[in-house]
């Protein structure tokens, strides 16, 4: 009897940061929305749904943007369950085309979705948020709170290696004043009280990587804006001293947190440590927003899936503005053969026009 082998692939995307949508309720442009390529991502899913018999999509952290998604008047630095549910509903309503494409993808029973929680979509820890996603997309979504390991491939977002964004995955909740809340990383406070106020002045501010390089550049070329950055940072520090919900609110602790950033080089080093295990053949991260590939002497590989949002890199290895729709394609080529992984870029159909900002 002849057996027909079925083609199988795993696809990893990171850091899409789906927020409230490109347009506000009145039709005006939402300049704080990071994800601008709904149609291309839907086309991407439709293509791979047909390209292989069995496809697993790994949403490797920060698929939704819940800390910069404003479901109420201000940005959150405290997240309870009903608020998290409202934020995920707002994000899905703002990106209906993406949600419909995911639902369509999962209509094939051979396909699957793995969702790894990052620091920006930390609200997905709530059971009701996971239930909301299952109801809108598929009840077969599998959620992972830290990493996903399968076939010798370690997939992890990467935020756990950065003090500002690390999450207590073993006990993600706590009681505060008779209310069950998430134990948010310090970065949530930093986002609400530093990043977002400055983005209202300069929407591109958050997209610059690495931030320390930009501050040096601003010292010479954007001195006036740098003073605003410094003043906002000082206001944030004074405000932080009154907040007890975060892991450390003294100025010494804050500066220690800032000194432990997980940049591109640091993530490579952490990947090398993971690859020292005999069982790990490949490591895939996200988080840095900069796509990356490195092959080690023993043939083991490290990948960074990058992001589908716009970026301005001041790192010499990726200098300049770019918007590259990168992902990792893993192909399984039969029993006994190691899976083959590639860092890829999606082009899709050419868009004749699009919003400039």
C-alpha cells in the first residue's frame, strides 16, 4: 500500500501589536496604531493555508497590543479581567480582516494556532480573554505563558530576559484593594506614563530602536524634544514612587531595571545558552523588532522573527527606516529528517496606495 506523505509547516510571526485600528470611530487617522497591514496579513494566512496540507501558526508574543490599546480614557497601568476583555474586543473590532483570516485559516482541521503571551498582550493571561479569542477565532487555539518547545525548536518571545518586561508566569495575578489584577511588569507603567505621552507629540518615538542610540542622536539634532523626554522621565520617576503595584518603585530599583535591557546582542547570547542543551537545535525569539539570523559552529541556529510594524533602527547592522514583513518558515520533510527553518519576508500583492503616516 502506498502512503501519500502530507506536507507540513510551522510559521512563526512576532510583534504585530494589533491595537485599536487604523481609523478612529469618527473616521480620522489613529496615528498611534502600529499595525497597518491587515490586508497583507490576511493574504499571508490564505496563502499558507493552501501551500501545505498541515500548517501551524505560532503567534510569538505581542500579537495584540493591550498596553497601548485605550479602551477607557487613559492608557492602562492596572489591568483587571473585565478591562482586559474590553481591550481585546476593541483590538479585534479594529482589525476585523485579520480576525476573519485567522478564523478562516482554522476552518481546516489540519491547521492549528499556538499563542505565546508577551509583555504587550499580557492581558491574555486572563481566562475570559482566552475564551473571547476562542469564541471569535477557534476553540482549538493553544496558549503558552512562556515558551513553546517542539521538534527540537525552542520558540519564545524574549521579554523574560529584560528586567523591565519580565512577567511572573507562575503567579501572574494578585489581589489589590479587594480586586484581582495582573502583576504587570514595570514596563507597563513606563509605557503609560512615559512612552504614550511622548507619542502624542511624536508618534514615531516608540518605533526607534535601540532607544539609547536615539537619545544620543537627539542630543545633537533634536535638543528641544530631548528636553521634553527628560522632563517626562522625571515626572514618571516621581509618579512611580507612589505606585506599590510594580516590582520595585525606588529610584535605585528603577535605574537598575533600565540597565538590564535585552538588545539584539543580548538576545543572541541568551539563545546561545539555550542552544547549549543537546535537545535544542534551533531558537526563535521576537521582542527586539529587528529580524536576525545566526548560525553557530555546531550547526545550531538562532532566528529573530522581527516585526510587522514600522521601525527606525539606529543599530549599524540594520541602520535606517524599514517596514519588513518578516517571519520564520519551518518545513518538516518526513520522518528522520530535521526540520528546516528559514528567515523569510512576505511581499504579497503590491498596494497601489496607503496611508503615509
